[in-house]
C-alpha cells in the first residue's frame, strides 16, 4: 500500500462523522494543503532542538523528511506520522559538549542509540508490546521522561538565560501566552510563534538601545555584542547542500544518550495508541514496526550529521483537527522538508536566533517535557505512598536535576540524566524484587500514552 491510496468519496471533502483513513486520500491539491499544514506543525520544534544541540538545522529539516519516508515504508503506510527532531537527547548532548565533545561525537552517540532503539523494536515485534510494560512500567517511564525534562534546568540557568535575561523573560511570557490563549492551529505552533516574537524583539532592542554586554555564547566570554547578527545569513547561499559530517564514536558519550531510548519507546508506543484510538483500528501489532522505523530514521539521520528523530505529537493534533489521517499528506510533507534542506540561507537565519530567545523557549519546553512524566503517573494512578515507587524515583530525579556526577574511573563517569535513569530503572526493579511484590502492586497498569500536542 506504500504509494497507493483510494480516493475518499469524491475527493472533495468530509461528511459529518467521516475520516480519511491512512490508505485513503482526497484530491491531490487538497492533500498538498494538508501536507503543508504538517510541515508547519513540525517546523518549530524540528529546528529549535537541533539549534539547542548545536547541530545544523538545515540538515535536521532535510533528514526529518528522509526519516519520515523510511518510517512510512517500514510501517507499510498504516501509521500516519511525521518524524521530527527529538527533544529527549538535549540533556545528554549538553553533557557531551560540556566534556568538550564535538558534533561528530554527538551524532555518533545518537547513531548507536538509534540502532539500539531499532533492536528494541525488533524484540517488541516478535515478543509483543507487553514486554515494554513489564520492563518499563508507568512509574519508571514517567520518571525517565520527567528527569529528561527537569534534568535540563541547568542548561537554561547556566547557558541560555545569562546571555540576555530580559529577552529570555519576555520570550518566555509571550510563548506561554501563545500556547495558552491561541486555539487550534496557532496554539499548536505556539513555540514557533514565541521564537519569532523573541527574535523580532531582540532585533528592535538592538536598534533602539544598542548592543548588550553579557555572556557571548560564541566566545564563552562576557563582552559587548549585538543580540542579532545577520552576517552569516548574508554570506550564506540561497541553494546548496547542508553541512554533512561523519560520526565518531566514544563509549562515554554513548552511555550518556542511552536513557533517551526509553523516552523514544514511550513516545512511539503512545503515538501508535493515539492513532489507533482516533481511527478506530487495532494498530498495536504495529508498535514494533513503528519503533524500528524511528530507530532506523534516527540512525540514518545521525550517520550524516543530522538530529535524532521521534514521532511528533504536533502532527497528531493536526490529524485530530482535520480528521485526515492519510499517509499521502505525510509523504508530501516529507518531500517539502527535504527541499528546505537545500536552502542554506534558511539554516543560517535559524542559527542566528539569539541566546536569550532560546532561554525563554527552552525553559518552557524543558518544563513541559518534565511534566509529561507526571502526566503518565496521574493517568496510571501510580501510588507514591509505596516506598518501592517513591524511593528510587525520588533519588533518580534529584541525581538528574543536580546534576550529580559519579566518577567510576579516572576517565569515565556517570552524571545527570544517565545516572538518574540507572538509579530509577535498576533501583525500582531491585527494590521490587527484594520486597517480593508483583508488578500490579507497584505500578498503575499499562503506560498512559496520550501526549500533549505541544511537545514533540
């Protein structure tokens, strides 16, 4: 069914109560419009996160399109999804760069994580999705998602916010208003609107009050510099290739990114379940294929220097609003994204985003990621009066938020999100075994995967 769709009705529209199924389509001009909506929906986070990770946003956009096509082929066109840049790796990437790791080291570690994710998908495909609920019950999954978000607090506090505190505050407030007040499509691109607003305010402040004396992310020193510098934008070509590079592999960097695999598993399972609920079809047998698709997409993207991928909740929101679940729209969106990758001037414009603006954006993004973990706990009624739940989860989160570093050898250590994840996962199963409790006494059943449409 990869490239064949049945025309829904006359191809013009939907009657009340009808939906366009994954193997159906409307007329091609209408499908082009729906594809454009999916591009816009994924656009903000897909280039914000590579920017935060220090990777090429042009390449991230291009490879997100390639990864989406691969995903659709692996799931045989039965799970509509767009694979945008994953936020789950941001904390690990920050730790790698703090240890003087370069982009090649970052993408090499992410490539290994992608292969691990694909291998997990193969296991799930043959063993069934129940294996995930046993190894990663809701109390553990919620904790890992939470510590990935909250463990990034130091990135905001130490890197972005000090570059321009007032712009960061204004951007944060404006983004919050856009996300909460705006409804429908505008609400779903609230992060993108906040970034554009902060960018514009920074430019105006430069024109009115002049340069700022603060931390310069480019030099790592405090100096006087403009908030917005369009020098690289002017120098960039209109058409050309993005900045490809080969990965390099370091065991210490790989260890740092592996906890993100747990979050990606949760995101993919959640996406499949959400699609099943919206379309009224049983797609649970495709969970393994979906995870394989994301893993292969992440590995391929990072192999050429791109960003990790994940299924996007923003696009679930578009589907829910339009009732069009056709995978044809996603193929169109993927092709458009690939074409964007050939515009270096666009990537240079994104890279010119002021640090203060990123401070305001990331404080909301990281907080929302963290609270998605709490949402999993609430939906599954996790009992924190039970010390088997409370002790390892509380300890793991504190280790991540610190971030605490535990030196293993002279040249190897565990820190922050990685250390917290190990304590959460290992501590929970160890204490449960020591307490001789069955799973049902300490977890809240299956993981709740209905995800907020504002987080990727």
